[in-house]
C-alpha cells in the first residue's frame, strides 16, 4: 500500500487559474490526479489546499472547501487537510483558531497544511497556531524557508532555533517538515547560501536534521518533492541511513500539482527496498503505516 501525504489539485471550475503559474501549465483536476495515482500504484492521496496570500491564486491550487468536497466524493482514495493561515480571524495572536480547526475536523480533515505563510516562526501568530493545533491534536505540515518576501513558507534561521523552541514549548504539536530549507539540513556542512537551492556536493557528515529528529519526538518529515529527493540521493548512503534511523517519523509524498510533475522519490524508495537498503517493515512505515498510525489512529 502507498499513501501520498502531499498532493494539490487545481480549481475545478476555474482551470484558467493554472495559467497564472506558467503559460504552458495544464490544469490538474481530481480525475487527472486519480489517473496518476493509478499509474504509480498509489492507493490514497492527501489533498493540501493553499489559502495563504503568498501563493493563493498564483498556483491555481484549490482551497479548503473544494478539497473537503472533493475528498468526500472519493472517500476511498482521497483525504483532505485544511489550511489555517495564522493571520486569519483578524490577524491577532488572540484569534480562537481552535474553533476553525474543530470545524474542519468535523468536515473530515485530518491535518493542517500546507502551511506557507511567509512570517517568522517567532511571530506570536505562529505561536498561537501551534497552541491551538496542539490542543486539537491536528498535525501541521509546513513549507519552511529562510527567506522573507518574494517567496512563501514559514521563516526560521539556519538550524531552526525557533522551531526547536516551539517543539519544546508545545510537545503535543506534531510538525511535519518540507521544502529545501528543511531537507538541506541533512548536510552537516550546509551553508546559509545552500538553504534555498538543490546542492550537488557530497555529504561528508550528518547534519542538524539528524539531531532534531533524535531530540524531538514531535518533528516529522514529508519526503516529497525534489527537495527531499535531492537531499537523500546526493549521497545515497547518508540518505539510506536517515530513512532507516527515522523510518517511523517519515511520510511518503510526491508534491504533485501538474499532470507531469515528476516523482523521483517513488523510484528511490522502491530501489531502496529492492537493494535491501531498507527492510520491508521500514519501507512500509514510510509508505503508509506512519500515516495510518499518526493520522488515522491505527496501531497495527
């Protein structure tokens, strides 16, 4: 079985929004997603809505309600997350975000994300989101960055000092990391200039990501997109060591949002199993069991 924790669909009734990203980009409606899943042998996909103004409309990705409605139409194949912008409900750190989170939980949402608000994690607004997500036991999937402006994603400094403070302050807040700034921390020699690119140099020593995963039980990883594939494959033995060490804290994903979005991580994982770099148990944890345990409450 395979569960994909990271997919996006474009607006069903307004496919022209897909053209805002590039003139040649094609819409990615749910039926196209389902065909892609069938071709790759993916059983279930999670729909991640985008609502943050930094990337809303530009990518043409469906928002909360369309993702909820779509998942209800295909309950055996799709699961919806909700996206809670920390600025919602009057842009105040006193906002009762728990009310909104509970409403989406009642609609069937299993997590929060992809969170892309381009604010420093040290903002009281993010502190408020962490508090309410912890209270409601809703895991949060973050796109992380080190940049402010002309991009999207929650901002933190190199080695994630603020994230670590929040993980410690809210031990019941489950955080799933994603994007280049997060995955490039696998390299112990990572420089500030490496954070937002796909480095190609060999990894000579384990990076801060190993330390965070070991230290904090409430940090997890979404292995989707080129960012994670590059981190794991540029020095495969380091990548395999990471997968083995944290096989109970990682979730398979593709980050598909166009009909031709590549998913090299799928082949990487299959090759790791085939070449016995991962045991079947470790592979299954990452590919579907961790999701069922953390999000569905299944213990087997």
